[in-house]
C-alpha cells in the first residue's frame, strides 16, 4: 500500500496535532499510522503520520504545498516522503561479509524497501556475492598513505548514484569529514560494541579484557567525532567465561547484523528523528 | 502532574483524530502523550490521550460533557479518567508471597499509583507482611467442599470496598463466574506459564515434562474460560537441563512478578484496550 | 585445533568421572572442555569431553578401543567423534529462503563446521542461490496426491550422500516415518512457534488470533508425532498490537534462523544428548 | 541436601580432573554438580565440585585434610565450604529501598541461603522494614566532612559480626580502602549502569544524555578503583525516547535488583572464581 509519510519536529505548543490532523481530514486523508512524542526536557514535539496515498486528491508535491504554511507557522523541521519513491542506498563494506550478506538477502527477499545502487568496497573479496544479487560492485582500494584519491572516488560514485543514504556495513575505514557533512544524518554505521563502551578499534578485545557479561552492537548516524553520533538502535547478547575472543566475534556478528538491519529499516521508513544528538525512533 | 486520560475505541474512519484533537485544542488542552492504533484486520481504531488537567477550563466531568457528542457521533467505546482519582485495588493471594510482596513494595515506594483497599487471602500466612504496609488483611478460608460462602464473603468485601480492580497475585482459586462478569476486564491474573502453553495446574511441571528451553508468565484479564482471557503482558526466562523443577519455580517467580507488575501498571494508567479477546497496550 | 569428542549417557553412580578421567590421564589426554550433568529425576548421568587429538597416542579408533571396556562396565550409551571428520549434512528447503540463506552464509564464511552434501527442495526457486555456494541442488517435486515417489527419491539421495544429518530449513513437508526412524535424532526441524504452543500449520496466524505478546521459534529433532520431538533450542521476540501477521512473519524469520543455526551448531559439535524425549545441551 | 563445595583455580596441566575425581571416588564421594573451565588465554584451570556431604566418611575438615596434598602438588588456589555453614552477610543501604527489600524478601522466603547478621545504613529510613524481618538495623550516619568515625564504626560492626561478605545494596558511599582490602572479593556492589559505560555518579542521567537504547546494571566485587572491580553479573532493559529520567530510574531498579540478587546467589554458592580482574561464574 502506497503511503505518504509526514515527519515533523518543532517546539511544542498547544494545537499542533489539531492543526495537522484537520488539514489531513480536510483532504480526506486516511491515516494508517500516527506517532507523537512530546519531549519535556527539550520542549520539542515530534510527530510522524503515514497516510494512504490514494486517499488524498493530490500527489506528494501537492501534500507538500498544502502543508508548507502550517510548517512555517509552527517553525517545523519537516519532510514529506512517498513510500513509492524508494531510497537509493550505497552499501560500503570491507572484507567481513556478515552484515553485507544479511542486508543483501533482506533486499533480495523484498524485506528492505529501497534501491541498492551499488556496493563500494576497499577490497575485491565480496564482488561475486554482490554481483550474484545483480548489484554493481565498485572496488576502490584505499592507500593507507594517501587516502584522498580513494575517498574522492567514493564521493564521486555516491554523488553520481544520487544516493539518499550510505550504509557502512563494517567498512572499517573512517569517512572524510566533508562526506559525513554532505550526508549528515544519512550515513549509518554499525559499531561492534554497546556504545559508549569500547569506542574505537577492537571492541571485542576490549570487552574480553574487561570481563563483561554481555556484548553488544550499536547502529548510529556518523558524525565527525568517532562513534559519537546519534544512536538509532542497540542490542546485546549474553556471554560467559566459556567464550573466547573468537566466540565473541561469532556471537557479536549476529547482533551486529540484527541491529544494523533494524536501524536501516527505521531509517528507510522515515521513522528516525534526530534532535540534540539523540534520536526519536517511531518503531 | 495531574492528567485526564481519554481512551477511545471505535470503528475506524477518516477524521477521528482531527475531531478529537480539535476539541482538545479548542479548550487549550495540553496533550502530554498521544497514542493511536488502526487495526486493519478488525477495522477498529484505538486512541489514548493524556492531557494536563490544569490546561483545561473544566474538571473531568466537564471533559466528559463536551466529549460526549463526539463519542456518540463516532459510536465510540470510551472513558475519561482522572489521574488524581487513584483506582481502588483489591489484591488476592494465597500462601506464595513473591507477587504480593513485590506489589506491596512497589505500592509502598510510590511506584504503583493506586489505593490498595485490602488484601484478601484464603490463608492467614501473609497477614503480618500486609499489615506492616498498613493495609487491611482479610482471611477468608475456602472450604473445598462448599466454596460458595467464601466467595460470597469475597464478593461482599470487594463491593463494600468499591474496588475498581481485582488482582489475583497467585490466588490459586478460580473466582466464581458472577464475580468475573461483574468485574469484566477488571480482574487481572498472573499465570505461571507462557500461555497458551501449559494451561491449568502445575505449569512448571508440565514445562519440565516437555523439555522447553524457556519458561514464562502471562498477565491476563480473567474470563470464564480458564487461562483464556485477553493477554496484557508476557515474558520468559531461559532455562536449561541444569534447572530442576525447584529452580524453575524460583526463576519463574521473578518473571511472574515482573509481568504482573507491568500488566497492573498498564491497567492502572488506562493503557490497556480490549477488543475481540485481544489487547491494545499503549505501553 | 583437532579434538576428539567423547559423549556419554548412563545410569548415574559414584566413580564415573574418576574412571573416565583416569583413562584419559593415563594416555596424557589434554581435556579442553568438560561438561557433566546428573539428572536427579531420571537418575541418569551425562558427560561430554573434548580432548586435543594431538595429545593422545592413538587416533579416534584407538580411543574407542580403550574406552569400550569402561562403556560396557557402566552400561553407557556413548560415542566418540573426531572434529576433523566433518558431518555430512543434507539441507531441505521449500520456497522460503531465510533459513537456507542463513545456513549457507554461515557455511560459506566458515562458521558451520560441516560438509553440506546437497540441498533438496520440492521447488526449483532456490537453485541459483544454492549453486552460487558450489553446493549441488536437487529439485524433487512432491505430488500432493502421491508423495511416495518423491520421498523415495529423497531417501535415495540422502543415502547415496551418506548424510549424517538432515536439516529441514522450512521444508514444509512431513517426512515419511521410515526416513525419520532411519535418521532418528539426526533430523533437525525448525518450527515457527514457541512449542508446545501453536503446533501444526500457520502458527503465526494462530498467535495473532490468541493475541500473544511474544512469538517464538523451536528447533527440535523430528519424531513421528508432529512437532513433539525433543527440543534443542528456542527463542522469542516481543511483538505488540502494532504488528500485523506480515510483521510477525518478518520478525519471526529472524528468530527462526537464529534458533535453527544455534541448534544445528550444537548438533554438529555433539553437544546435544537426548534422553526421554528431552535434551541435555552442553552449549 | 547438604553438600561440600570444592572450588579450585590453578595453572592448567594434564591430569588434574583425574587426580581430584579419583580422590573423591576413593572416599565414595557422590558428585551432584561438576564444572570445569580451561582458560586458553591465561593457561589457568578452574573447577567446582558439589559433593553430597552424607556420601563422604568425614566432615568438611576431613575433606580439607585429604585434599591438601593434591592442592599443594598442583599449586592450587582452593577452598572447601560446607553448604550447612551459611555465610554471614552484612547488607549496607542508604535511602533507596528496592534492592534491600528484594534481598530481604528473598531471604525471608528461604531463597537466599545465608545469614543476614545486620543491615547498616547511613540513614534511618529503612529501619522498620529491616526490623520487620527480625534483622538488626544499625544507623551509622556519615559526616561528609569527616567520614572516618562512621567507617570505623562500620568496620567494628562488620568485624564483630564476623561477616563473610558485605553487600552494598545501593549504599551510595565509597568504602575506605582498608575495608575493601580486608574483604577483598567479598564486597559486592550493584552499579546502576552497564559498566564500563557510565562509571561514577548519576549513570541514568549520563545514559539519558547519550541517548542509549538500553540501560543496565552491573554486580561486581569492589576494588580500590571505582566501579572497576571484577564483574559478576550484568543485564539490561530496553528503553526508548518515551522514557524520561524518572522512567529510567524505575525500569533500572528492576534490573538492579535482579542483577544483584543473581550475583549474590552465585557468590553465596561459591560459584564465582576471580582471576586477573575477571570472573569465572559457574552459574
């Protein structure tokens, strides 16, 4: 079922819901899902509506036009998206295949509602897996002494493909600040720890050192500061003394791919609203 | 913060949200929490609003008065409650103390927003624990050969105390049908299995026999059919071959009390809507 | 690291561990993992040792030879396996790809220590996916009016490939009793409910009808009685009123594949001991 | 059933299990539970046996006597305890009652196998609750400007009561280094975060700031470095944007008391072995 998604964040005040739902009712809009959140701390209000496209007398631009005055009146950060316009996603990976294979299979079986325009990797190992799924694969090696040419090429590819979103499916390289900025709130990373524990390299090794009883994974938007962006989703799995580092990697992989796929799904369905480095996820 | 809670269930159609939120906005109602659910299968719509009492120009009856015409127009099942009018709860228990002690402690520490009018038990064992909490304790023994006098007394006590809600905190007796009917959707039971598995007596024993790897608990409204009422909340805990029946009872107790206290909390805050023997829980 | 796995079940009595560990110590056997379980209810004892192969002065048959007298003395059900002899596994699937793709990827990335001799399916849909993994694919259509020819062919293939184990990765057909008997405790099924709830067809539909708050999956050995065999592993995922049947299928898939892959892993590593229709899993 | 618990940690080598189980078999010892762990990284071996007391021809000192030579030969850290000698526990609390009430109820209902010699608190608030359980309550106020007199009194009480173990059930004060040292590996704390995240004060506040999607609790032995001691047990609970700081405190309390009671239970049953600031928990 085709829907339009109206997503709003604005300073909280009385009457917002009435104003918005009146407008939708005026045009006979059939709301299939509605979520609201008033954040007492920040004084902001967050709202997401999903409306049947065929119940409205206009297309997505029509909805934008009639909504714009309300948005202006209430100083809203807002967007309207059309579920029929599938987001263009660039996946980036390195050598580890678990997250990539998981996303590719979900895409292949129709579970992930997006278009994967390509996979970019600094290694050639996963080419065949990607190409079996009929998705273009770009091998862009990164020279550790001079990373700029590689990231120029990555940037060129991403722009050329008009990506809406970049997913770092265990890419293991830090993207340049300009690209992060250009794609602010649209670069999704999976970190293999329960942030803010174990920032940076080798988190499972750090976890083993500390003797924790649960290990986790964190899906977050990438910002300039390493592993410090807004968290979209997290989960953990229980471990014990019987699990060595290799076991932790194996168990962690399952958490990573679950957390990344959930986080990406939320993003693709416009369910994630960011405010003050935190997220509201209408999951 | 005092709030009024407006809870609605009605056949779904366009404009309900607009109508309701308009009314609230007209009176300058400040919505602190709003939840909606459209059920595609049944074609019903469910909504719960929490509104700051001090933002409205009338009391809870005033809200009922202005809302009644809308309710009639949309054929709503509805109720308005006032968070300041704490529900009157009768707890019923037998000899096992874990659920009762848990609820009493939550009540005592201000976590459960209700008034516990009394505890009724078919045994006298837990009297001292209850009375330490300054709550009246009624020992109403049940004669297995003639249960009627006991349940007449229970009914009398419950009515006398004008209870809004009865909680069977491991009461281990089946309430008479008339009392269940009188308190339909207001008698809450905790069953010590993950329903619909292991209906009836000795569910942990049944679970041990079947060799399951998780055991659970289910909080549900009581209906005439045993353990078949609308489910409010469930949870499970992992077990293994190392756990014998005694361990399962011990581990199960923790799940039971968590599930019961969550379920009761949802009920007290008017978060549970029942339709077709299923619940919508705006948790 | 190559290991020999000594797995024992026998009536419990004093001195078993001493006898076994003495024997191993006599030959300088280096135990890397040891698990014991005394079941009070049945009076049986269960034990699993993993011993470094290179610490012993003989091969796996040598270990069997020196161990046989002890086994006889204590009336043990026992087996010794060699981690270097990877079990031969036949996967069976239908049209749903999630469990199959998950197992194939785990196999491909070296996480599942076995040999997959082939995939047998009653549909041809998944051929390309299987063949990309360099695994033979057999399309054996099942005529609903006369299933015998198909199952004769399945039996022939399984025997020809000298399978150690058959995995029903959402095969959706009931295997004939003779095949189940021939492969007793070696046919692994994934059922998409938390057994014993929702036996048989369309468990998610049944779950939606009952209004449960968690859905689950169960990995079990297949016996003649439908969905009643010894349970190896189970897990659940939380759902709410917001999840329709389609969502439950989607969320359930993730539980199914996790539970099946864990159960299979336990089986492949000889961690599952069956007694009285229940399992001891030394996970 | 009375048991002796033999707990061992030593450098790993061939023959330890044989030696120990032989000794036990010689005296006809009936092992009801046995756990082993070989840690590859450290090269250490950990073992715990639970033996029926009535199967041995001597008492716990007799077992110590016959075992000592083996312990010396293998350079073991070891202890033998008697389940009939219940550990003496001092509980320390401040004003928050949830952990204390939980432990007291578990004790009261026979679930915690120990003797609670007293509760020490820097406030008098919880006296009545403690005394209802027939447990002595000591109010030892702590002067923030001069804490020494208070901790001298605490030390005196703990020594006078010959405590085996001190449990900080949300005591909110840092014990002096000397007391921690005297009771090394016997002071158990509950920290209300998933360590190593959010060390120190107001962890829920820190968690809210960072926007995590799970909050947790950690039960650990106290060492001189704040919140850095060996972790015994951890768990988490899911939160979302809908939960404010007050909700997090409420949800966190349930995790705290579950984690503390599990950790304490492991400790009381001699299931926790510490090595290199990490624990082996034979749960």
